[in-house]
C-alpha cells in the first residue's frame, strides 16, 4: 500500500470534519433545545413527534370551540333568564288586571306596561352572539328569527336545523337552538274541542288585548297560557344549563389530555441538557485532540521522505 502526503492529510481532514459535524449538530440541538432537528436524524422519533403535534392541534381546536360555545351559551342563558323574568312580570300584571276592583283605565295602564315587556321579549328573541349571528334562528343566522309578516304578531322565520360541533374525540354539543322550540307555540282548544297551535307572540298580544279591553275570559286564558310559555322557557334554560355543564367537564378533559400529550412529546422531543453538555465537552476534546494530532503528524520527517 502506498502512503502519500495527500493520503495522510485526507485522513486527518476527514477525521476532523467528522468530529466537527458532530460538534456542530450538538451545538444546534442545544440552541434549539430539541433532540431531533431534521426527520433524517431519527425517522421513527420524528414520526412520533409529528403524531403528538397533530394530536395537540386537535385538542387546541377543541379548546377554541369550547371557548366559543361557552360564550354563546352564556348569551343564550342571559337572554332566556331575562325573558323568563319578563313573562313572570306579565303574569303578575295579568293577575292584577283580572281583579274586579280595577277599572278600565287601570287595566289600560297595565296593558301599556305589558306591551313594553312584550317588545323587550321580542328583542331578546332576536338576540345575537358576539359574531353578530342570531342565536335562535336555527341555521338562518343572518336574519332576525322573529318578524312580522303580512301584519299580525311576529312569527318564527328561522328553520329547525340543528348543528352539532365536536368538543372532544367522542363528544359533541349542539351549536344552535331553533327559536320555534324555545319560544314554542301553545296548543289551544276551542269550544268545539278542536285544537290549534297559537304562536308565542300571538299569545302575548292576545293577552295584552284582553287586559286592555277588560275581557275577563281572555285574561283568564292569557294567564294559563303564560304559564305554558314560562314552562317552555324554563325547559330551554335547563337544556342550556346541561350544555354548559358538559362544556365545563369537557374543558377539564381537554386540559388533562393536552397536558399528558405535552409531557409525552417533551419526553421524545426536548433535549436533555445535562447529557448534551457532557456530549459537547467530549466532542470538543475529541476535536482538539484531532487538531493537535494533525499538527504534530504534519511536522514529522516521514512527510519529507515518503511519497
């Protein structure tokens, strides 16, 4: 085997280059705080890291959905609570108006207050969330769900669509609540025993009209139907409360899952600085030794006589 100056220099340079590359990689790992900088460094480990990152992104998506849904349900709860209070007040005024000691002028005054409450209820039925979407319109979120069409009392203009959004791998929550279910119609039976549905606001308007006209049968019917309306609102409030409890529980689950995933990801991705520092010192010494050896070897007489 022929040994030449070029061969000796090449071996020495290759050795120093290899040590230098390892040292640079360790320095880059310490700078980034990560074990794997490129997928080619550790394909299996890189695949696991990407899988955990994907799972974490999904949990983050769930968390964002829970935050938005919590805000929307709070808006629903506020609106329904206010509607309930106003219906209770209208019932109190109806009871007061049915008292025989009141005269027509007194009842007209009570009807005026009831009319104001009715307008507030209509405004709440057309409530919007923080994004400007109507809460009780079903999937028709860009137009008011309760509006007057061809005169008469306001009627429901939304649809019955129900949309559910995922807040966990195995959990969904209803995004919208159709107004026709919340502000439900009342089933009324006439003198012939025929039943028909009467709209929410039609009931309110007829109750107000009965008080204004001192119509005792109309006032009695209005009081009974106001109880039915209150029952429907209470049921909607219970459903909202249930959804809020689901979100609270799911938020804890998502938080715990996220923490577990982050810990698992940290175990395969984050750098052990103690080991990295020891490795860096070792590689630095190896490079210094290689450089020192090359400097000494290059000065030997062998290079002067062997070709």
